[in-house]
C-alpha cells in the first residue's frame, strides 16, 4: 500500500494508487447520493449496477448470478429483487426459450432516474476521455481491466477466507 518513492516509477505507482483510492471514494459518495435520493441501500445500489453492467454487455443477469456477485443467499436475493421491482427500478422477464429462467432488466422508471442523475457525470467523463488518443485509451482500458480483475480476485479471496471458519465449524 505504502511504497517507497525514490524513483520516478515508485512515485508514479504511489500517485496512481492514491488517485484510484480517491476515485473509488468519490464514486461511492456519488452512488450513495443517488441511493439516498431514491430510498436505496448499498446492496440495492450494487444490484442495480450489476443489472446495468449485464445489460450493457448484452447478457442479462439471472437472480442466481446476482446472488453470486453480491454474495447473498437466494432468500436475500428474492427479497432484494422484490423490493427493487416494487420501487420500479428493475423488472423480471422470463426467457422465451426456457420459461423457468428469469432475467433481470432495468425498468424504464429506474433507467430514467439513473439517466437523469448520472447524465452530468457522463458528460464529464466524455470530456475527460476526449483528451486522450485512441492509443492512450487502449492503454487506460488495459490498465483498468487488469486493476478491476485484481480487485475482484482479492474480494473473492477475502470472501473465501471469511467463509472458511464457518465451513470448518459446520464440517
């Protein structure tokens, strides 16, 4: 976490780490502001982000997959989905090929609320990215993808370590 800053590389690595932490904290503040305005809690917000991310890549998320991502039991996921659906943030759709399978989608009302709130941030993001060449964006994308993967792996290791004592006690 804290690194020596003797060389240019060491200073740059430390500064990038600090910027990532600041970005993460600011993103959390913005997300919490949106959640507060719309009566959502932190888990609700994480669920909405997971639904949005799945839709953006064209692979809608199932309740089971949502539970895995959020590390929630099936009962907790059902209560979460019910709450978000009643509030107009998401909707459930049955798979046309397999009616037993359910996909979660952003509901129109929820999407409109998110768009209204996050549109100014989107414009700011577009303005920042406009200042970088395509080649620079490729490098930034590669870096962010690697950092996101690393963070997810660390999160999963923490979850596994947290679950291990319970498994041994019940084993």
